[in-house]
């Protein structure tokens, strides 16, 4: 198992009356791609700046490879940062921008030429070493910034929302290239972003932050399928939150009433009889069938393992390979279900006004204590 290369131990940072980080403890493994994910103001960029040495922490400690970083300036830390603005020197060509850190470190001419050539090859800019930044596209400028950051082989590469200025197509391309680059180099990448899809695409592990605290840390799959709380569930994608009440404990879960229907909830979390709970399902977890009449109910109930709600289709939204179906349940709750097109389907299967049965298979739900 990889040892940690960066350790944040009880780190707190306060700006005036605002607490940017509140007692953060986090270990970042050697060679992993870790993303700090959260909305603006959640503390993710502050954490990155503290690791880089641009901000001191008010309490706690930062260690890199076990060495305390208190009092160590940014240029003396084994980390480099790729900024959102690229921060290229406009009066230097690509070669000189990438070579800058090596020259400051006193590297010789032969070493500089070799390392810059290697870095430009990694970011696919070998033929542009003489170009000035003003003659580069946004994606090319980003590649130069990355080459400059990796040329001296840092222990940790910090990326502060580096793709936010790129258009959608180029951003997708750069996500793949960054992940490939990280695997090639084998060094630790720490990315800051507010984009859940970007975090999931590239990361080995995601840390979801909110108001200066860590809400959950885990693999993208763990974060998406097993959210620790309602905040995480809502932040990392569309989620349907159904209201339930625990009726009795059973083997491997609980009998409960959910939106007026009795269901069995599979969960290892402890709940008390009578406790209110949130039952959460992603849109793709739902299975929806048109009900011609009430005689369909028993057959559909069996099909969905006896988990069944009824409602009416409000709207549909075409999304290419899938389409979303907005449904008003009979108790007034609104939900969103994602449906895949049948292989030969040319039109949407559901239409506004359709009476539908909505189900899911037992165990697909996430059950959490009721929050507010």
C-alpha cells in the first residue's frame, strides 16, 4: 500500500471572521490522483494554497514526505502548481517558459535542454518550443503551464481549476490527457474543481468539501453510490429524496413506509422504529412502466420486488442515448427518472399525462437519517 506523501493534520485557516478550513485532517497517498471537490468558498483552494506554501495555516501542520513544512517557502517545497490563469511569462517563448524553474535552480544547459524536451514531448508540444504565448490557443497555453510544472519532477503537482477556461470539447480532451500524464509520471496530482464530472473522470479518490470541512472522502464510485449524507448526495449529481419512516427491523434492513407505500430497505445503518429517514435514488435507479389500468399493478409490483409508487408523467427531456422523465407521484412528490431508449425505439416511450408505476430493486436505495 502506498504511503502518504502529503499530510494535513488538524489544519485550520481563518480569514477575518470567516473560517476557510476547520480542523482538516487528510492524507494524500504517493502516486494518487486526488480531487478536492466543492462549491466556491468551501475551502478547497485554501487547502491547495496551504500545501503549496502560499498561505500559512493558523493551527495544525502540513507535512510532505513526513517533513514539517512550517516556515518552508513555496520555492523550497517539492511541489509545483498549475494555476487557473496559466500564469505564463508573455515575453518568453515556450522553451524559456518551461525552462524558467530549471534556470532558477542552477541547472546546466545540457540538462535544461534535455528536461524541457522531455516535458514538451509529454504534453505534445515538441514543435512549438519557439512560439510565444500570445500565438498559442488556450489548450496549448495550458499544456505549457503543465510542462513548466512537471519539468523538475515535483513530488506533488497541484492543479487549481486548470481547465475552467477551456471550451467543453477541449476540456474533455484535456481531462483524459491529464489522467494519462499522471499515470505516465507516477507522481501525486491534487486537483481543485467544482465540477463533479471532471472530478469523477480523473480521480482515484475524491474529497467532497463544504464550509471548510470534509464531508466525505472516497473513490468516485463510493461518493456517487454511497454518499455519507444528504449534502454529498445532492452535490454529486441528480438525486431523488423520498421521505420514509422506519416501521420495524428485519433481517438485513428495515420495513418502512416510503411516500405512503410499505417497502423493505436494505441498509447496514442503524435506525430506530419510528425514525424518519431519507430514501435516496439516482434517476437511473428507477424503472418506470406505463399503467393501462389498475389490473397492471400486481404484475408490476412483482416485477419491481414489490417496491412500487404510482404517479403521472409531467415532462420528458431528450438527452441522446437517454431521456429524463419528470413524474409527479400521487402524494405530490416530484421525481426524475432516466430511461434508456429501446434498441428499435424511434420516439419517446413516455408522454405527459401517462399514468405510470415507478419502482426500483431492493438494495438500490441509500438510506440516511432525516435532515431537517
